[in-house]
C-alpha cells in the first residue's frame, strides 16, 4: 500500500473511529490507533502481559554460580563506589568484586570489579559484549587480536569503553590506589541463546569487522544522527557534551554511542535541567542506570499500579534498574543539572521486532502531586 493510499484509508477509518469513540468513550485510544495506522506502526494495545522466564539456561547458570562468586540481587545499590566487595579469584589475584543480578533480567548483567594497586585481572575472551565505566583509579587495558600487535587502552576515572567482541583482553591498575570499574554485559542473552558456556568463552573466531588491531581504533568518531555517534572510547562521560532532546522532556539533553561495533549493548548519557524531570516511559530492554551527578529520585511502577511504586532516592554513584516493562520516571530536585549513564540492549529487541516506546505525554496526577511536594520540601530546606 502506497503512502497516499494509507493516508486516504486512514482518513476513512478516522471517521468511523471517531463515531465509535464518541459513543463508547474511548476517543483517545481510537485516535491513537488511527494515527499509528497512517504511520505504518503496530499498535500492541493498552496493556502488555509478560510471562517471567522459568528455568532458562541463564537461571540454571546463576544457581550453580552462587557457591563460587559474590552475588547481589535487588533493584538498587545506593553507592557503588563504596559498596562492599568480596574476593573474586576467578577474575584475578587480589581482585575483589560483586556480580549484579538486578530484577529478573535475562539479557544483561553487571559486575563491579576492583583491582588492587599494581594488580591486574586474568586475561579473558568471550562472545558477549561488555561495556565498562571506570569508577575510580587509573590504568590500562591490553587488547590482543590474534596475529596483530598488542593495543593499549589507557583509562581514568569517568571514562567509558567497550571491549571488542571475543578479543583477548586484560585490565591493569597502574595507580597507587584500587581501581574500581562497573561492567555491564550481554552474557545472559548470549547464554540463553547458545546454552553452552565453553562455546561462549573458548571460541577462537575473530570478529575482524569489528576490531582488527587498527592503530586509529580508539580515535574514531563519526556522527550517526543528531544525538548519536560511533566512538570506541569516550573520555570522562561526566562532562562530555550532550545534545538537546526534548522528546523525553523539555530541556533534556543526551548523547548516545555505538561502541566497538556492538549489535547488542548500547550506552548513552541523559541530562536533566535543574529542578526538572523527564517523561514517564517504559521499554522492552533491560537498562542499568548509574547516576553521575545531581540529587533527586526516580519512581517505577507496573501499569495501573502507581500506588505500589518503587521510589529510589539518588545521588552520584547510585545504580539502579527499572524492571522490564515497568514505567519509570526521573526527577532532578537539585539546583544543578543531573546526569546519568544508561547501558541497555535496545538493538537486539529492535532487530527481533520486540522493541517499543511508550511515553506518558502528561504526568499522571499522582506523579505530579508527588513532584510538587518534593519541590516544596527542597525549597523549604534551601
């Protein structure tokens, strides 16, 4: 069907929909369906029902792993820079860490690792993607593509990097203090697809289309669109430039990066103006959210269950996740901008036809009332 025919058909349906809408009281939903039809989009309906995973390969792995590695389960860590870590000898001599299993995520997981002064992790390679935010310390990462010269990636606090897929790599701490890093990976997704750990961690295949030891690999930057570019290394995302993005809320700004040729993981920062918030929204992909600056709070709730919401008060260093498909909304109650880093997997759900966007264009009454009370309390304390 051509675009002109779609528009004509949409106008015809519009008349019918308007008549039915006015008679039934579902005017908003009927007009939304017609609008989506004209645009060629699929309307899934006002509700989404989800069956939680049961006995998946990743869940079976997680149960076996409990006896060997330190695991955190929940929705929020208030301060990941100071959360207690435990010895994790599988990662390297003297290395401590914490494995993060948030909500019931089956596509992404997280790891906090801390390398002692002068220490290093064990070398490893794997068929899942890994994004790394360096929380503290200084050091370098060695990349070794078979048959190519070693490449050194120097990093400091605030830097963002993604290990190229299946490249042998090792992290080194060159400072006199511990170096701590947050890693978000697509291990659960890959394990659920492959159902074989050896295949994931001992596969020799080189993805030379993503990385082949090129000397200029770390310097490459190219704009993709107005809010997104390719960049294999980003220096200090706490202060890197962002671009206006009013779609998610007036005055909001963002920057997205496609790193290391990743087809699963994607990373971006979002910045809220002082005493402002973004629109409530939900999506189909897991999302790790790390606050980089500002103070405020976020709320998350199941559709139709705002009274049962989860509230997370945050400041720089707070890490949390909204459960998949839950609405969530971020509020900056401070007098300075608030910035967060988000790592999720929108690409894979888009490629599978499972991606959707659902924004609340207007705050629900309870959200607005809570926000107004919050601003009054902040004003009283200033």
